[in-house]
C-alpha cells in the first residue's frame, strides 16, 4: 500500500505530540513493507524524531510563503522560482524560532484561509501540492495529520483517486482559542470539508466522542486507534533516584498545567522527608509564553527552590531516553483534556509511573496500563496527595512503573498502532 502522511512541522520549539505520532506511523508502516512517506508542511523536519528515513520531499505550504500570501496580494501570484527562495531551509529555520509571535487576528485569518482551500489565499500552494502528488506519488491513502488541514481534502479528492484519512488530535484547543469570528468560521469550514474525507481516526475514545459531533459526523463515524511509540532504547533505571525526582515533559503552557506543577513542587518541599526533591522540566515553548514561564521561575526562586530545578532544552529521541530513567514520577497536570497523551506512553516505556488528572485520554491510558495514579482535578490538593504517595514509597512507584511498562510494550508500541491503522485503511479499498 502506498501511503503519504502530511505532517506540519513545529519548528522543534516544543514537544509536539502530532510530530511524534506521524513519525512513528511512517517508520512502522515502512517496517511492515508499505511504501510510506512523510510530506512536510510549513516548516522542515529538523530533528530525528520528525525526519523518518531522511526523506527528501520538499516542504509544502512553507511558513514564510503562507504568511506572505496571507498578508500581501502580490505574493499570491509570484512565480515558483521566487517562492522557492522563501522555502529555503535557513529562512524557514529562522521563521521556526518566531513561532508564536503572530497576532491572534492574523492567526485566525490564516487558519480560515487555509481551510478555504482552493478559494483561500494559499491556493497556489495547494495547486503545487496536488500537482506533486499526481506526478510523483499517486498514493492509495493520504493521511492528513489533523483537521486543520481539511482545506486540502476537496481538491485532493477531486484530483486523485485515493482515500483520505484525517487524524484528530487536540485541534479543538487551537480553534476555540481563535478570536471571533474566526473560530466559528473555522468549525463551519471543517464540517463542510469533512465530506471529502474517507475516514476520521482519533487517538482515544474521549476525543472521538468530542470531535465527532463538532465535525457534524454521525455517531460511530470516528474510528479509534491509540498512538504508539517505537520502544527501542527506552529502558528503566536500575535503581530509583535519590533524592526523588518529579519530571515534566510537555509544552510549557497554561493548558498543560505547568504552573500547577510549580505550586505543587513548592508545597511538596515543605513536607518532612521531601525537602530535597528535584524537578526536571523538558518540552520547550513558543515565544508568546516566555512571560508565563518566567513567572514560574520567579515563584521557584522566591521559594528557594531554583537550585533543585533543572531545565532541559533538548527533547529529541536520545535526550528523552536519557532524561526519563532519571525520574521517580512524571506529572503533566493538563487542564485541557488531552486527546492523546504521548508523554504517558514514553514515560511508561521507561518504567516511570505517572500522576495525572482524571480527564481526557489520560484517564484511558492510566486505567488501561495501571501505570500511575489519577487525581481529581476539581479537588484542591489531590494532585499533591497522589504525588506524595509515590514519592514517599519508591518501591510502589517502581512496581507501578514496571506494570505500566509491560502494558505499554503490549498495547502502545508503534508497530501495534501501525497494524491497527492498516486494518482501518484496508476497509477503505
């Protein structure tokens, strides 16, 4: 089966669960013998985790060109040789460092324009992508990484004889945060474009039930396929760390509850026996949340905890394999009800248990693996109570991590996820 996965780049500025999922899909499909490739959108794949097999496919909808075509009519009609200059790797890498600096109004306008597809301001980018697919690929299945790419679906459906699968993962947070009227317009366009899609796939029952109605899909239309991680290189530590260490692996963002973990860490250090606990933070951020992160650093400094906090800038595959076994417990107190929770799978593969809120896909993953404790996000202090339970009982934490690791190896590896996806793709032929 020939499969093309369209993957928007994050610029490697933050822990991108979509990038992890898409990379894992392509690599696992190839290992199964399928002709699978990744088509990068917006920004080039910079790190190992987002560049499966070193594909030489050019970047489509380059971030600089998308911006220029949105802002200036001239650039909607410029020749390809000029557009190609703006797709140069060095310029896109510079643009990646500016991710998060765009005004909300322009972000909303661009999101709507992209969803307008052939009638949007980036129409010539769509024409280029479709032409490339017709001339170089002719896939059996095209996988859209998320619903924000649905503007491409009608043109692809009209021009290519293939199935279109749209993955779903945390789009609702982005769209709902757009200012009026862009959020409403975006949802309307996604519902319209959904008619050109052969199948929608969500990474959890929670997200399938959330997004199905919002996209105007009938009950049971959205299929569920839990994500998977390549387990190679993930292994538990020989001994639990001393003193205990709490880890955080996600975007440094209010929705991910980083400030809640900061408060809990300060409180935990006041408890007898936990005065010397450590906090390791990885996952990165976009620039528009620099002030938010700086505020947390100031709170930690005022509490005298700065020396016991380590900020880890690198979170590629090797860095994570080194980082995870140094933890006693992982905690990402997500406020938003995440669709997937890839960090849960990564933590468990390293034998690290988790303390997570009872919300979104986190509930499903923790209950399915037995690899952690769930706390009530509406009960003040419950997160701190659950963290205390594991931090003060390292053997229980270690046993829980081993139970979770075994479950992750059985249910949540990339090969297992790829097999589930292929079974779904085969129903479309």
